[in-house]
């Protein structure tokens, strides 16, 4: 039996890579120092994994920006528009690499970045490969071989890791018409072959090819492509031990394909799909030589492994194929988990009671090693002690008063069908809201936040450090809020917002005030490139002691006769952007959050807010990978939103907001949310996102964004009028609002002022014309 790992976080335990990258980009250090830091992170990671008892340690899991971009570059898959860099001695290979990641505006060249999108259902973003019909592939980097050699110098024979050919193609996008990227496989395989040949030449024994698309719905042609690929590789390299790794969900109906692969090892994600092992045993189709890598330690979450449960699975596998053919592993790359729990020494953040239930990447390696020893009955007394401690931790978690709140559980149990229904249906509500709010045609509003200037951020930092008293801090926020309200009144916006100056982040702000949430000091996880996030930990039953937002919303409303919109983050988004407890279904945790938000909505209404927005930008990204599971998810997610929105009277107008989303497959569910108004990001798609709302005859009101808030560019009035005219062709004008794409927190004041003045003028023009 062996232990193996699929990948380790590369940002460094103190975010060294982030800091070095940003210094390099700003020209403060040269490329050599960047590469030195990168090298020392790799060294530290390899040695750590060895010390923790991992037998098969990955290499090529490191990346300066993104592992998919690395592979595109390695395979010479570089879009035509970067040729100005490749043929110019003024630019290095690193300039090219970072230009592909981030775009470049330098020395007369101006080239946009490649697209970035979410890595399956994680919060990690990868750079999307671009393919043309005549795409060629030429191995043009030694990264994989070099990193193997680098580890060898430290005495470690690593297992190089790369994304498999089928997943690489499917992760990308066709940039021309008339072909499907999977048809490029024939041309791609020789390039992979060359890489595998290089690895064989330097005596690499193992290689891991990630094919996470095996967890998605594949066409027959795609399934055949997987089979063809690995039949080809194993014929060419009979001595190379190839692992095909699947993660994030079950094989589903790709199971026959997976089991037909003549490879040395199949990796299974037994956290996301604990029934996978039974499915394989029952099928009777596992090759007599194939090893199973059992992903029993959760690579996506922060909870300590339940040894008893894992050992049962491991024992079942041993009984099935014998210990020699078993590997113990995390469920997926540890890229998605924070690095080291031992860094968390601030007891106010994480109490020792809570800490005993957690494991970060480093601790997870230890768990993998301990599980192997327990299954192998090595060092029995020492490891049995670990098993005992582990069982105790799980037993006390099951009953801990820190986690379990009977009142919350009772309230959940008592929910009835009417709790997710507004009093009347939309047409009735719409009439009542029209009378109560007295808004013009094409009402104007914004999505919530106004610029979070350096000053605003410094107040918060100084308040946290104790350099500002609460009164001083509040006075500054009041002044900023007041100016923002005055600006909106002057500009002539119809529904105002307070500006969200008191908020650090749209999830953290609520998590900090809710029971059941904890925060780490160093629990950073890479989101993309140098960007890291520190998701809150939802460890217990969620409840709210006091109102969270009423003070600022009511203050803003007291300053104006115009309606101010109360601003909340929705239950699904709070769930989606946190580490969620694994001792109850996600749906239950989501419903608990929904009840807390519902109470807040009711309090806002009582405080005089007639319009309340519940942001749900993460509804779409929460969709499970396999379509078979969509309905179940959508049912509880949409219900949670409705619970949060349904405690108010008909006159109160509920808005929701979603950033850029593909609504095509889920439009009926979006309609089911029954928000009185939905605002969406639409300007970049030139209102194309509205098509599906029109076809569906979406019944409620819609605010399609008329300008891109990701850019400092001030949109022209005529542009916005034209966009709204386009919208009005699709959606009856009585249903339309005018607003920016999203919140303005990343913008500066000068362009924000100008843009909103133009937007209001555009609305006036639209009203005159209709
Ligand atoms: N109300 C939030 C804001 O304006 C919404 C942010 C978001 O959609 N991501 O910042
Ligand atoms: Zn948004």
C-alpha cells in the first residue's frame, strides 16, 4: 500500500508567491528573484510531503499563475494575437506568459488577456485555452522535465502531474466556427507523447494525468476519446505507471469508460462520491492489474478526516483487490485547501474546541499517512492512539454545544409551505409597489456598493488595529454615506443605496455577525494568479442575535425622501463562498442562513426600508457538475432564497442581483425565485443575456446592466440608450429598470460620478422616447 498526493498549494504558507509576483509585476524585483522564490516554495513543499510520509509526491503542480496556462504554453498553444511578443527580442518568455494571463500594455503593444473561468465547481479560476480549426501543438517548454529534475536533486523521485488530453481540450474554447475541439485529439496526442517520452528518458516511473471531465456528462465521442488516449499511451509506454485521476464527482455513466482504461492506477474521489468503490466492485470490470487510489481525505474542505469511516472504505478495497494495489490519497489536489492549521494561534478566531475538528493541507497529508499505517497495522500502538483521539474529536463534535442549537433546529423543522411564499402573486404585488413607491418608467438604481477608496479601507484597518475609536470610525462612515446619498439625490437616481462603506466583503461582513461562523488568520486559498481568498468556516447552526445592517440602511433612509434599498447577501451565496460544515446536508445549512437573512429583511422593512435587495451572484456557480443532480440543488437553493424574501408584506419590493451568468438552462428556476426585480450583468453581452428572459416571457421586473463596472471607461449616453432600446425590443418597458452591471466598489469616484450622471440622462431619454 502506498500514499500519494495529487497536488499541493503553491502560494506558500505566508503567501510568498503572491507577494513576489506582485513585486515582480510592479517592476520592483527582477525575474531571477521571482524564480528563486518559486524554487524555494517547491523545495519546501516537496520536503514537507516527504516528511509527512507521502510516497508518491507530485511535481509540475507548481505554477507561477495557473496550471492550465502552463500546459497551453508547454504545448505551444499560444493564440495568434501574442505573436507580437513571440517574435520580438524585447519580450521574454515570462512576458509572454504573463501577457496571456493578464494582458499587456507596454512599449507599443496592447494585447488583451485570455479568458478566465471557474475550475469546475471550485472558486479557483483557470485561463481558458483557445483553439483554432488548424491548431497545431508543439512541445515548447521544459517545465515538466525541469521540475522533475529539480526534485531529483533533493533526492525525491516525483510523480509529474498534468491535465490529461481530453480534459485539456474540453477545458478550452473554439475560436473559430465549424469544428469541435475534441477533433483536435489526433493532433494533440503526439505532443503528449513527446512529453511522456522525455519523462521516460529520465526514468520517471509514475505520471498522473488528471481527467476531471470524467465527472461530467460526456458524449459518446468524448468517452471514446478518453479510451483512445489511454490505449495509445499505454501501448507506447508500457513501463510508465500512468494514473488517471478523476475528482469532484462520480464517474456516473462514464464508469465503463473509466474501467476500460488499461492504466496502472485510477484515482477516485471518495469524498464527493463514496459509493464509487461499491459501483466498481459490483461492476466486476476492474482490470486485474489496475490499482485504486482512494481519495478519502477531503481536499476541498477543512474538516478533520473521520478515520473510522475512511478505514472501512480502505478495508473494503483491500478485501477486493489486496493491499498492494491500494493507494491512499486526498480526494483531489490540495490546491483548494488552506495550508497549515498550526499557523492559527489566535484563539479569538479559532477556539481550541473548534480547531480540534479541522485539518488544512499539511495536516491532511499527515492523515493520509496515518490512514495507511492504520490500514497496514504499522506502529500499531502509536497509531491506535491517533485513531482513538480522532474518534473522540468526532464524538464531541456530534454533540458540542458550540455547534448545536436546538432552537435553530426546531425552527427549521417547523417550516411550512407558506414560509417560502410571498402573501400575493407578483401582479398584485407589482400594483401595490407601484402605488407605494411611485417610480417613473425605467427607474434607475445601482447595485449597492460605491467606491471603496483608499481612505475608506484605511478607516476600517485603523479601526481594527485600535487606532480609531468606534465613534470616530462611525463618524467617518456616516460622512461618506451622507455624501453618497446626496450625490445620488443630486444626480436624480430613483432608488438609492447607502454605499456599503462599512463592509469589508459581502460574505465576511455577514459571517462576522452570525453565530456558527469562524474566521481564520491565514486560511488563504488561491483564487487566481496572485489573488487569494480567505473563506469563512461555517461550523455550527447559524443564527442571528441582532440586526446586522439595519443601522446603516436606516441611517441612509433618514437622510432622504427617496426610497433607499436595503442591501443583503443571499443564503446561497454565503454558503457557496464559505467552507461548509460536512456533518449535515448543505441544504440544511443553507436554510438556516436563509432564516437569519429573513429576520434581517423583516427588520429592514420595520425600519422603513421599502426596497430590499438580496444578492445571489453564486446561485449559478453552485450547480452540481452532473446534470442529474441539478434539480435537487435548484429545489433547495431557490427555496432558501424564497424563505429569505418572504417575510415581508406585498408593498415591500424585493430585488435580487446576479453577476454574469448563463441563465439558459435555469431560467424557470430564476423565475421561481419570484424576486420583484432582478438586476443582471448585461453590457458585455450586449443584452444577449436577455434573450432567454424574453423567450421565457419572464414575468417580473428586470434591470439589465447598461455599463461595465470592471472598466474605468465612462459609457456614453447614446450607448446606454441603444442598449435599453435593444432591451425594450425583448422585454415590455413596464418591466425594465436601468442600472450598472454590478457594484461600484472597485471604481474611483470621478468616473463613477460621470457614468451615473450619463446613466440617469439616458433613462430620461428612454422615458421621452416611449
Ligand atoms: N451589493 C454588492 C455590491 O454592490 C453586490 C456585489 C456582487 O454582485 N458581487 O458590491
Ligand atoms: Zn454583481
